C-alpha cells in the first residue's frame, strides 16, 4: 500500500544521494524523504541544462544549488539518468545498488529502515 510506495521512493532518494556523494557533489540536507538539496561541484547551470535535455525538471535554488524531488513514478532508470546528468552527461561507472541502506533519518525524524 501507501507505506510500500513511500519506502520505495525513499530508497530511490537514498540511492541518488549516495550516488551524488560518490560523484563528489554535496548533498546539503542530512535528513530527507523524497527531496534532496544538492550543491553540484561545477555549479547548478550545467546540471540544469543536462537534466532539461533529458526531460527532467529540477528546482534551481541558486547559482550553486539545485533541488531534486522524486515521486511515486520513479524507477531505477530515472536514478541512473539523474546521476548521468550530474556526471557531465556520462553514466557513472557504478550506480548504488537498489537496496542501498538508507543510513540517514527520514524527514519525520524516524530512523530509516533497510
């Protein structure tokens, strides 16, 4: 039901966060459910251009920061596309596994479960 959908979205968000960190970007928010605030190493513009080219909408926060929100339609390929956009258009050599452990605390303050 709804809990399973929410958990799946959060897992994909945790995978994205881990992948972004591995690529050298800064994930600004330590707690999250489905939304990340990211400071890309090369600034926001190149990432915004790359995601637009892929048909993905991100939220520009400022010249150095973007917001990424995932929803119930997200699939592993979407995470891979986002990571490629944050990697200069090139898919990263590795994508965090689908079952990456969400070590962060979700926005509600409840410890995340694996």
